C-alpha cells in the first residue's frame, strides 16, 4: 500500500471579536488549506552519495546530506544513507552543459526501476567543482521542491492505475465522538460534522470496519480575561493505522460562558466551516485535489473547491475573510 509522511493541513481562521448573536464569531471564516506537503510513494527515500555528480568524494557525502535535509523540509522522509531493501532511491548525477553543470535527480523504486527525473538549476562549472558548502546547500534547496513534486506525481500515477485506490472510489471515514466541549458541544458537534462531512461525499460511519480515515474533534476553552474565552477546535484526520495525516484548526473569541449549556446553531456553523477543510485533507490523501471528487462532481451542491462558503459577518472588515497561505 502506498504510504506517505504525516501531512499537516492547517485551516486557521482569523480571531474576530464576538458581536451580536452568539454564532457570529464562527461565521465567515472558511479559510483555506495551507501549503500541501509532498506525498512520497514510500516511507523512506534513500539518498546515497552520488557516484557520477562531478564532485570530490567528500563533497558527495555533504551533498547527499544537504539533499536529504532539503527533502525533509518538504515532508519527504529522506535519509542520507545507502539503499536498503524496500527503499526507494534518489540517484544524483551531473551533466556538463557548456560553462555550467546541471544536476539530474532520478527516483528509483525498490525494484530499481527509474520512475522519473528532475533537473536542478545550472551551476557554473568552476563553482560546482569547488563544491563549497554554500553552493551544495543552494543546489539542494533548489532541488528539494522539484523532487518532492516528482514524488507526488509518481504517487498520483500509481493511485490512478489502481481501481481499488482512493483516487477511484469514495473514502470511508470513521467519525469518533468530539471531546472536551462544555455543555452539549460534544454531542452537537459530532452530529453536525457527521451530516456536513457526508455532504461532501465520504461515507461517514461510527465503526472502524473498512474505514480509510478516522476523524475526531477536540475542543479547548481558555479564559483570556475581559469576560471572554478563546475557543480552539481541532479536527484531526488519521489513517486507519492511527497515523495523523492532517488537521483543521478553528480559533475564535466568545463571551465567557456562552457555550456552557447549548451549542445549537454554533455547532451547525462550526461543522459547516470545518467539514470542507477535513474533506480537503481526505481528497489530498486520496491523490486528488479539492476540486477532484471521486465521481468528478461536487457532492450535494457543495462548492467544487471543497470548502464551505459560510455566511459573512454583517459589516465585518474584509480581513475576516482573508485566506491563510
């Protein structure tokens, strides 16, 4: 089964002051998924010292280490090490082109098959031959996002070819009860998330049988003075194995004690806003973007970009709708 490193997707609405009716702080904050981290097709990508990179021996080891570090910043589980059984491998070479050297990166699967290549930025031959730490680090930092993108493409190709993969079918999601909310929040939020998430297409169930993902919400209420509280709601998306694959976070300020009894419409708005972000995580983990549901059509009239639109605050400043990049 194709796996990937933990993916953290942060949906972070801006803090807005409470005004008027209770649900208002939760309205108009659909946010946006942050940078999608790469999806490597393996738990480990070995990066051995390159044998054909036109570098001195000592520099090859330093370059392998710099590449592994750069890939780790892209959330690729890369290690500067010799290849072990079942490892994928990054083979680095270099080509002389005029007055420059061009690094070339090939990704091999555990069978040694070449699955794709990426080229780095040209480096002046004299600078490449000197192999200073700065030059090697710059080349590695330039290459890392290109290699990560290549890995994502490799994974997507594999998912598309597998008729049983999540790319080609609807995901099954086990929804666990929400925890930590005051009043009837746990029950209300669980009920509303079940309804809103199902509206995007996933099969939402209470049991783990056949589930591809596990979703659970947790609420934390913190006094902040001035008769107000900060409410933090985190929705964690995990693989069936329990590994976290994404997270949606909602932050808002409310009058102290407002949610100590009944959540009512607040639960509806919270779930409406958060379900789009949770669905985005599921889609990306399935090898698809938020505008690519399994059947190719938005579910139940929901926005094709996988985000709930949410009502806008009456008279709210434009910044309350700003997307987090």
